[in-house]
C-alpha cells in the first residue's frame, strides 16, 4: 500500500510539474507571440528600455486594439526614442514658480498687453519683482536622462492624445498628412531640452495667448506668439537669471541670442496648440562661423516657410538672412538611416556637427541644388566624405556628407547648392584632409531646377558627374551640361599685385542701417535756441570716416545731427571749419587713405566742445573709437562760443573691418592648402601684396585685432568676398 501510495504521490507531483511546465512555457510563448506582433524597431527599443519597457508596453497595449493610427504613432515615438534624451534637467525652486506666476498675472492685465514702452501703473511692482528675482539662487541642474530609460506611460499617452486631438479637430491641420503629422505635431520634444510639461500643460499655458485673434491662419497665430515673446522680453527687462530656466529662457534678454534654445521651445509651444512646426538649421552661413536655427511652418499652399522667433513671421527674414545659409537640415524626431551616424564604419570618425541620427537634408527647399559626383582617386578607409565651408576658428566646418562609391571611385554628394564655395575632404582623427580641389558650382541658367519654396515635396535632381573639369549627365545620353559649371579654386602660374582694403565684407544689417542715415539733418542752434537746418545728407554713408561739405556762413553755439524716424547710429562725428578759434580747436582725424594716390593736405580745424546729453551713449561719437556708437534719436555738441562749421566728418556704426593703421596683417592664398603671401604692418588703410599667385582664393588675417575674416576673390583691382552670389 505504501508503494502504491508513493507511486500515486509521484504521479501527482509529476502531473503537477508537467502542468506548471506547460503553463510556464505557455506564458513565455504568449509573451514571445505578443512581442512578435510589434514592429522590429519597437522590439529593439523595448530591449534597450530595460526595466522601463513595462511603461512603454503599457502605451502600446493601451492603443493596440483601440485606435490603429494612435498605435502607429506610439510605435513611431517608441522605436525612435533611443535617439533622444535630455542634456540636463533643470529643477526650478518654488520662488521661481511664484515669480513667474506673479509676472504672468501682471501681463494678463490689458494695460500691459501689446505695450512697448512703460506700464506706469505697474512699473514699480514689476521693478520690485525683478529685483527680488535677481537675488534668487540658480536653479538646480542635474545630469540628463535617456528617454528610452525614463519615459513615463502617462506622459506619452497625454502627448499622443493631445496631438491627435489637434490633428483631428483643428481646421488648420485638415491638409496635414499622417507622415507630416508625425514630425510637425506629434513629437514630445524637439532638441535635448528638459521635459517638465506635458503637451496638455503646454497648451493650457499658452493657447489662450496664441488664439487672441482666433485660429484663422498659421501666420496669425505665429504673429500672436511673436507679439507675446516680444512683450515679455520688455516686461522682464532687467532680469538677470543665474542659470537656464527651461521654457522661461524665452522671456530673458540674456538668452535672446540662443537661437537653438528659442527654436526648440517655440516648436514645442506651437505644436501643443496645433501649429505644425519643423526645426531647421544651417551648420554655417556663407559669411559667419556659427550655425543658425529657425522654425518652418506651412503656409496656405502647404509649403513650409521659415521664420526666426521672435523677430520674423513666415519668410520675413529670407531676404536679410536665410538666403545666405549654406546647407540646410531639418532636425527630425524619426532617425534617418542615410546619415553618417548609421553609415559610418565602426571606427570611422564623424564631425560633431553631422554626427546626429535625426538629420534630414532639406537644402533643396532653400537653394537650387544638384547631385554631384566627384572623382575619388585615392583609397580611404571611410564610408563618408564631406563638403566643408571656411571657418576662421578651425579653417573648415563640415556642412554636408557624401557617400563613397568604391566601385566607381567617386564621392556622391546630394543637394549641392549652386553658388556656394566648398572644400571636399574626409575626416580622420578629428582632422579634415582634402581629397579634391575646392570649387563653386555656377550656372548660366537655372531653368532645369525648380525655384526654392515652389513645392512641398522634393524634386528629382539633376545628377551630374565631374569628369575632366566638365559636368556630365548620368542619364543614358551622358551629355555635358551646358548651363551648370564646376569652377575649381586653383592658382595659375601668373602673378599679380593685390590691393586690399577690408578683411571682411560690410554686414547686411549694417547696410540697412546706412540706408536709414541717408537724409539725416544737421541743425545749428544760436544762443537764443533758434535753429536752422544746415545740411541734409544726400547719400548713403560708407562704413569709414568720410567728409561732407556744406554752405554755411553763420555761427552757432550748438550743432545737432538727427535722423528722422530712426536712431542716428553714428560711430564718429567731428565738426570742422577753417576759422575755428585756436583755443577750442585741434587737428581733425585724418581721412582714410585707400590707395597710393589718395593723400591730400588737411586745412580744416576740429572744434572742441561738450557732447549733448541726448539718447543712448551720447559721448560715443566723440571718443575716437570706431567700434562704439550712439543709438539715440540725436547727437550733438555744445561749444564755449558760437562757431562757424562748414564741414562734418562722420563714420556710421560699423564693425571696423577695414585695414587699421598700425595693425599687422598676413595675406594667405589657397594652393591645395593655405599658404602665406607675406606679412605687413599697415601704414595706411590699404595694403599691397606683390607677386601673389592669381586666379585663386585669398584670406586676409589681422594678426593683432578682431575675429571677423572671410576669404575673397580678386579681379581687376576689386575684392569679391565669398558671401556674394556668383550667378
């Protein structure tokens, strides 16, 4: 009986273990089958999530059987989550939250909204709050976290629900496709910012501001947002934060030049209120060392147009700024498998500016472009090569990548813009090594290429191969392209003398300021405070000291210069005459000399007086420093006695990028690398370098002062800087 009982116990135990074994394997099989139902990219992301995979699976399960589109959106966010993180986490103290709440309450009062100067009724309150704020300690800052390891299910579900609510109900989004929605509305982040707000919280915080004039158009809403940020920067003037404040950086004038930060938060805020926004940027302008970032949103024709918050609305800064960009990229949420991040070999170095997995090349939207195939005659152990632009700090900055085709022994670059100077190079151990001659693509006609912003979808580009100095079509007919030309930068055997007067071109925003100074008025005041208009500036002043003569036979105690409707923006001003009394006169500042035959003897005297206390920096035009200027409504000078002024010498606001007497300079020319053509100390406002190789690129270095320099071409005695178009 005992044996029978034992056998029965053993059988029961075996039966029980078998059931457990079947259940356990059944559960594992169920999980495997369940996991198998996710797309491969999602499964890979869940593995990387580790312990946080339960949070992400909760989101997937929440939508899998309820809403197919939302489930696809969740898969898109989770599968690309490994490529996103917060660089740092900013934790505001309670005093910061109280301060911003109080300031926001003041702003909501109608007396403050849209007012650009003062709020008399609230000015003392605002000043006291700002003074208190300036004493607050810096916010706590912690190391950032990877989204895939820390994303909360509730946060992600809120983001998806809020995004779909806008997409399905906002009339501004009726033409937005699902693919565009995934990049322009759905993302919970834009850059590497800390994420203290859900999408719903951001909408609750800002939507009532953005919808002041209704949601009639995207341009209208952006305009309200621009007005809001502009107003707050006035309201918060004087505030000096001890560190970054997350979204509140937008209000602080201290951070107003941080376009990456501004664009990041602007994308998040506008998307939360149903405005589709893309984050776009150029790694470098043609004439600047630094990158620039901006927003792009579709207009009524569904073509995304650029704008820089808070200065410009759709396309407002195209003429003044963005047309001078080099290559242009969109920072996406979804990863792009064509970027060097994915295509590089395991041990291949990638330039930091292009080592980003979420880059989409959109240069075709901004410039006429082609696909260019450049011969690669040497063997390199890289999958990627680069097009670089000039940079004064590092000499080269990579702005485009190309893939290496070893079978055809060529480098293939897509979306290469016309009229831009590029240096082809590969990258090894953080160093650029040239593999081909620098070049510019020029065009007699662009009829074959669609104009920028003429379509919302990419066009099929011209595909041209460089062969024996000519661009040959890769189509079946292999014809030479007659309209687009490859211009190599390579010196010839001839030598020439080069006369240079600048190391950097006149800045675009300063050129606009010079236009406003034309029409400026010189006024004389006698001792009875009676005034006469003595002179009206008939020309646009140039960015150096220049002289203007006018007919005047009367003596005045005070002279004043004004620019009606604008700030004066004058760096230097001198009042001159032949009969100024000796006791209140000195020799005037010599006029610049730009060529060997420009010298003339000075017969005028400069009057000495006391600058008038008018506007901002009233003393700057009289301090002898070209790099300071007056920005007020007028400038002027009081004299000890009435004097007769017949000439003025003036220089408008400028960056002092001319040749400065006494400074040391070195001229470089390009011949496979930068080589020196000699050094000189400037005796006048020009330099002459003799027997320099011709037909190449030149770079003038100031060895003593300043940092702005730009290469130029030289033809028939004229410098042509590379920021200009070569069309």
